[in-house]
C-alpha cells in the first residue's frame, strides 16, 4: 500500500470516540487508519476480481458486499 493519504486521522478519531474512547493518541489513530486501509484494499481487490469474473469492468455494490464476506 502506498503512503498516500487515503483516510484522514480526524475520521479515525471520530470512529474511536463513537466507540467510547474519551481520548485517542495520534499513534492509535494512525494504527487504526493503517488497519482500515489494509482491509479496504483487500476488499477492493476481491471486488474487482468478482466484477471481472462476471464480465464487467464496473465494480458494483454487490461485488463489494460479497467481497467483504470472505
């Protein structure tokens, strides 16, 4: 995965706070960001494979939903 900024750290802080954290360190926000981006990349790769297997060049929501299940 590239070092490109895909998800903002502020969004990670919101997620942590919505889950009950009073405070979140910058390292915790960065760790959550890295994990979420890795998971998202895996799902996206599987979704693309599913769309290609179906003979499409467009990735549809069904591809993403199915890809996220395994």
